C-alpha cells in the first residue's frame, strides 16, 4: 500500500510537471485521488494499531523519499511500479 501510494503521488507530480494537456491534468488528478485514498487507508490502519495519523504520514513520506530515489536512479522502474500499482489499485470511479 505504501509503495503504491508513493508511486501514485510521484507520478501525479511528474504528470503536472510535464506537458500541460487536459489528459495529463486529468491523470494527475486521478493519481492524487488514489494517493489520498491509500493515505487514508494507511492512517486508519495505523490508528487501529494505536498509532497516530502523524506517524502514518511520516511513514508514507519515507516511502515517497525512497521511491523517488529509486526512480531517479532507474527511471524505467517507475513505469513498472505504476503498472503494478495500477493493477492493484485501479482508477477511481
């Protein structure tokens, strides 16, 4: 869940930073929505284990930082992660 959440928000930012087409904006919005959904699931999971939302956010940020470093070293890995995460957590309806 955390790696996919990180992948989604990184991909959303990459789409925002790329060409400013309507399609790219819509995709970025979708990936942000999926990230927010996974972040909420993470927070709920942490709360069930008597941990705070803040701890969940910190844990997610660590994953964002780690995945960003991985993608910087191996850009093709981002495509693979996006494909994997798209299959695990499909587009929002």
